[in-house]
C-alpha cells in the first residue's frame, strides 16, 4: 500500500473502525471496553500520523497501534500476563479448515479472555480477522516462531474450552435497575419525549458513539428530537455483558437480534449520562446480551 495522506488516513479510520473494534473487544473481553480502547487508539493514530515517517501500510500500522493500546489497557487493569513467557520454539501453525475457523471466530469474548495475551492476540488476528503470519508478527512485534507457538497453543486451548459445559447464565437485573430502565424504555417507545426530557439531569452528558458528544439538557434535547423523526427502533430493557442496558431492535425485522444498544448512568432518579451505540452497530457484534424477562 502506498504512503498515505491525511485524507487517506481519515478514510482508513472510518473503513477499518469495525475491524479494529472487533480486535479490541476480543482482546479486552468486552465490546464496551473495546470501544474505549478503540477511541484511544484512533486518537493516538491521528496524533502520530503527522510526525511519523510515511506510512506504507496503513492497515498494519493501525492494528499495531490498536494492539499496543489494548495491552496498555490490560496492564492498567492488572490483567496483563507475561507476553514473552513462551519460549520461541519452531512450530508449524496449524492449518484450519473453514469450519474450525468459523468456530474459533464465534467464541465468546469471555472465552477469549481465558487465553494468555499473546495467544489471544495471535488467534484473533489470524483466525478472526484473517491476517497473515507475517502481518501478525509485525503487529505483535514477535518473531515468527513465537507467533506460531502462541497460535498453536491458543487454538488448542480454545478447542478444549469448546468441550466444556456452557457458562452459567448471568443474573437478571436488580429491581431498582429494572424499574428505572423500564420507565425510560416505555416512555421512549411511546414517543413521549417530553416525559423523557423530564427524566434527564440538567448537566447530562451524551455520547453518540462514532458521531458526537453533547452536554447539558438543551443540547441533549436535540438528540431526542432526532429520534422522534425516525421509526427504525424499538427499545427493550436488558443487559449487555452483565450491565443494565437498553437493547435497540428494528421493528421491521422482528426476528433479528438487536442492532445496537444504549447505556445509561443515573444520579438518584435522573439520567446523568447516555452512551448510545446507534452509529456504531459493529459494537453489538460478539456482545453477550439478554432481554430482561423479570
């Protein structure tokens, strides 16, 4: 790929955002944390681009930044394991058939988190995102034997995990969360946005992920006005990764899974913050979600 201009970088960031998020989410074990890591990585990329030498392969360069940002995140969470613990033995990477590759790609985020970091990164890059061995070496800054070893061990571990019984289901919503979410959801679905505005705090913060940020009741009120103009949503209270959340379904596709989700933070009985993933539909990919049936 030829050296890229700033205009090209903006194009690459937009085009690659879903794949970069997929990597970050699986490295962190969370689509929500993955979005935070992705945003940090994109900021670093923009800041580094002007001062860096000409970037010949923008995709590999962005994955390298995302990889390092994810490792920084894991270190801050005190979950970083020794990256270079595995001895660099020559080992031929397993050749997977398409069924095995699809099974690995479908592994849950919690399952990927059970792998050591080096194994996790190599399997995600190779088997989920389709990178070559050479690309994986460059992104992880590992030698070829080390990548092959990590890949082999990671695949072996995932096969073992797949034979284990399914994880126990997550507990349902706490009653307080259920009441607050259902009050918000029912008014939203009824398009009673004046009642919704009465529920939000004066200093509310809103992040429309991958689009904009708004602050204060006056600015955030425009957000509800925009929702009133479209009909491609129906909200349902539930959980995403064990967190109270609002699942967004498309009423035109009644049998489809949720297309996005929202997270609310509360201060007493008022909504203090909203994080809406409407313009980041990639974030629901791989997320563990459940509709509240309480």
